[in-house]
């Protein structure tokens, strides 16, 4: 609760106020003191985006810290960090606003690293370049494809980037890179991102980074804030996209090295992420 109101109610009000601006500066703050590893954010995101096998925008990493008997556990949700200096955009051969991927700097999408599935060639360079391994390639799989019938719920369309994408074999976004986009399609309707709304512990804060009246801004001012630090730079791992197709975020982390099971935090990071953390 915040000043007698549920944090979700306050966040909803903050988003509606932010949408009155020409270009709100979207950002997210995750309080790891509150995260209980329920995976409600992960499950909610998969349901909202109709994510197929291998595509998880919001994994949660587990750590055990300390030496017995003084042992603690820490859980770190990791969406796309919507970096202000994103290596994924730099690595893309089809970069530019409206092309395969770009950092939006105006309008409702301001602050979000956007994608255009129709312009993505599926080369996987952005997947390798992302220092947080927040991207993956859609291999076009179905969970029930090895059963007598692919179930209808798997064919339901996703509305990412405010467009209808039917789930059909060899149809977009099959073969493209995919990532979290702060539920842009929901934001346009004044709605809270799905991961924020499903969190049972209210561990997520979301809103306009420049709005001093927002809950996000106030909580950031009251606490010591950290960001995830890059561990491997772009180009340090030589891989072809075939090695990444169909792999889960954890499998990709094993291949490339980060974040694995031990996220590294710092005061700043070269990529300038827009997702911030409060550590336990």
C-alpha cells in the first residue's frame, strides 16, 4: 500500500497522467526485497504475449548468497532493460526507426527499444549483442505440436506492438528476434504492463521517469538504486544464429555467459538500462 492506496491503483493513475504528455519517459523499478519467486510475472507475460516455446520475456533468476547458517536467497526478474545505449540496436544490420529494431525517442513508445517483425531478418546478431540476453529467436514451435492436434489456444494471435499476429507455422513473428516491450500495446490503452499487474508482492513500479508525482519517481528517490551490469560485450562470442534458435533464455545464458544464475549489479552500466533494482 502507498498512502492508503494499492500500488497498482497508483500506477494506473500515473500511466494515465503520463499519457497526457507528448513523450513520457517509461521506466521500471523492481524491488527485490519483495520478490517471492512466485513466477506470476513470467506466467502473466507468457499468457499476455501468447509466447511459444523458447520465448520468455520475463525470466526470474535464483541465487543463494552467504555461508551456512547465514544463507539468503535472492530472486531477480529480468525483462528487457530498454537501454538508452542498446548494443542490440547497434548490432542490427537493418537498423533505423521503423526498421528491424530501434530505440524510440518520441511518442507513446518513448524510452522503449522497439521492433518491427516485418523488417527483422532473423540473423540473431541482436540476441548475441544484448549484454543481458533479453532477446531470443522465435523458432516457430508449438507446445502441443507432437500431440495428435495443435491446440487452438496456441494459435491465438498476439497483439504485440498494437498489431494482430496470428500464430501460424512459418508466419511472422516466426524466425524473428523477440523481446519485452513494456507491454506497449497495453500502455497505448492506458493499461498497466502485465508483469506489473500480476505481481502478488507489488514488487514492480512503473511509470514516467520524469514525473515527480509518480510512485516510481518517489520510490527511486527514497531508496538506493542499482542496475544490472554487463558481463560480456558484443562481439566477444562468435556464434551463428542457428546455435540460438529454439533455445530458452537460460540455455542462451549458458552458451553466451550472462546473466546465468548470478546477476551482477552496479551503480551504472554502459548500456544505460531503464530497468532499475532495489537490492535486499
